[in-house]
């Protein structure tokens, strides 16, 4: 299937590893001119070289810590200058934290909300004018589950993205812009390998995941790239898990 993405432009955050990296590679393989963002320049440069070596246009690299004051506005301006305009935004930067106590300080909550929601909202709103002007755009947010097993600061911030994205989709749909969210299930990454032992992953795969294994970043990237394409023009405001059937809710 031709996804009709050739010569589109994209800004991909959290692109140095895992899901963001896989999405950047998949977009580049479809002919998208991309700018990649993360904190570790060496990993971004390696990705850029890999994409160029595979025949794609070499990505533009932005070493950026989005938690710094003013970083989002600077990033949006730099991406616009480097790419000419931004057609596609993939918000893949973020992270989870371990469970916290009910007496946790406000700083723990503020950090999770800023990283996982506030910066996502700010960057998206900063690049939306390009999309509105061109009457076309795609925003894909890599989020997380909203049904917590215990008290985790990142969970309400991910839920906030889902609610915000739904509202935003209703505002910008008339401009040809779609906004969607993908909450990953157990997708193999540096973080997953660090948090969960081989034994735990094997046991959970057998007991809780219908397909019987953890997913690969490329399997989530396939959906993300489709949602970025013109073909997916009637899908917006959606929350679409990629989790091998791990979640038990029906809707």
C-alpha cells in the first residue's frame, strides 16, 4: 500500500531509542523528511547515519531537553526553519515513574505532568499554525495506560493527553488535521529491559498477554505511520492501544 507520505515533513521527539526511534525509521522509509529530537546526540547521530545508509534523506538532529524552560518554543522554531514547515508531529518523549506514596511532594507530580502532558501540549500548539495554514496535519501522541494498578504520577498525565487530544481533534478537524493517541502495552525497550527481568517478562507474557509475548517497537510504529498518512484522514480523536491484547476493557 502506498501511504502517500513521500515528501511530507515530520518532527519526532523521543527518537533516540525504542518506539520513537522505530517511528522515525519507518517514516523515513516512506520518504518523509524528518527532524529527530532527544537528549542524547550520539544516539540521534547514529540513527541519522542508519537512515541515510538505508537510502533515506538524512534526518535533522536536535539535541534537546524539553524540560528546560523555553526549549519547546526554540525547538518548534528550529524545526520550522530546518524543514520549511511541519506536516507531522510525533510526541514520543516522556516516561513513567515507579509508584509513589500519598505523601509524595508536589515536585514529583509536577515533573510527571510537565514531561508527559504540558510539554506535549506546548509543542503541539507551537507547530499547529503550519498545519492550519497548509490545511493538513497529523499529530500522534505515544501515551500510556490510564487504568493504574497503584499510585503513579505519570498515569494522570497520560490520561490528560488523551482528554486534551480528543478536545483538540474537534477544534482542528476542519483544517484537515488529525490528532490521535497510541498507548503502548509491553513494548521492548531499554526501559522495559531495565525494569522487568527475563523471568517476569516470560511469566507475564504467558499469563496476561493473549499473543504470548512482548511487542517490538516496529509493531507499534506500523500503526503510528499509518495514522500519519493521508489514508488515515477519517481517524481522529482516537486512543488505540498496541498491547497484544493485554488490556481487558472493551472500549
